[in-house]
């Protein structure tokens, strides 16, 4: 029983998987934030162009 517990404590593969998961989640949050910001800017540009075309 002690041997199993020691091997469980020494095994770090689960911790590595969790770390990779956290890194992937952080990258995903960054991409979502950048895409949302870029989307707002593109939408504003299209609105400006549409307004300019209506007034022309």
C-alpha cells in the first residue's frame, strides 16, 4: 500500500496535463478577446463606409 501511495505522489503526468490545459485555456481567452476587439473595429469600419456611401 505504501509503495502505491509513493508512486502516486511521485507521478507528475496528471499535473503536466493540467498545466497544459491551463495554458491552452489562457491562450483561448486571449484569442477570443483579440477576435472580439478586431470584430468591433471591423464592424465600425463597415458602418463608416456604409454611412459615407449613403451620404455620397
